[in-house]
C-alpha cells in the first residue's frame, strides 16, 4: 500500500487531508530525484586523496608539482603506483589513466576546475 492511498483510506475527507496529500505527493516527487546526478569522477576522487599530501596552502602550482611527482612515481614503480602518466606544462595538459576508459588527456583548465571543486568539498 502506498502512503497516498493509506492517507486517503485513514483520514476523513477534508481540506486538510487534501493539503497533506499534496505535500506527500510533492515529497515523493523530490524523493525520486535524490541520489541522481553526476557523482565525482575517478580523477576528482584521486585529487581529493592527493590534496592532504600537499604541504602549505593548496595552489594550482603546488598541485601540478605533486602531479609531476606522481607521474615520476608511475615511471619508476609501475602503473599500479599512480594513474598520472604525464604533466606537460608547455601544452598545459595532464595525461592520466582512467581504470574504465583508459588513457585520458585533460587541459589545465579542467584540472583547475576539479581542484576548485575538491577545495569546496573538502
């Protein structure tokens, strides 16, 4: 039995019952929308884990430096160590390996946006 039919059967007909039914229907429509939408992606999750490693204030330049260190770790110890493959300051791109979709290329602007999101949600 749904909650609306329960209210219709248990409450006597009145303007208050109609108001309660309207509010319940509105609440049910909002409930359907919960937990729907974009979740933080793989790289955002990785950046959120990486940010506490950065000493001092978190700036974009410090993040790039840390990403360069992660790329060096990947070169030295293998793919399991880090998903970051390369940071190219000349072309302003970051290459990383996404576990599901493979090699991805992102611009510095996208990385900046992800950093801003991570700082806001930290």
